């Protein structure tokens, strides 16, 4: 799943399609992780510890990932501010 997502992100230039697919992947991946852990018989206390971190990471990934409409590049900020300009072409990411 990760290799397919990386290949899609690198090869696709359609920013609108990338937004849709990336949102689905960013939400479904933590859910699959929880289902996998539940299937292995993990305790409810471990879920209670894991779930807030997964929700925070998912929220930050969704918030900080932007796509350039001009060139289709994926822009991701690891800090607290969102990217405002494309690092590849310099276009505004409004």
C-alpha cells in the first residue's frame, strides 16, 4: 500500500485526483492498522493508548499536505505552518 501510494504521488500530475486519493489513503491506513491490531487480539487498553496518537498524526498529515494546481507537486510541511508556495514551480498554494 505504501509503495503504491508513493508511486501514485510521484507519477500523477493531477492535483485534484491526488487530493481525493491521498485523503482516502490517509484515513484508511490508520483504520487498517487498528483492524490489524484488533485481529491479533490486542487489549482495549492498548487501543485507548494508540488511538489518540493515530488521530493526531492523521489530522496533521491531512492539514499539512497540499498539492500545487500548476505542476501537481505534493507539498508537505513538517512544522506547524502550512506550505504557502510550491517548492517546485513557485506557484501560490491557495
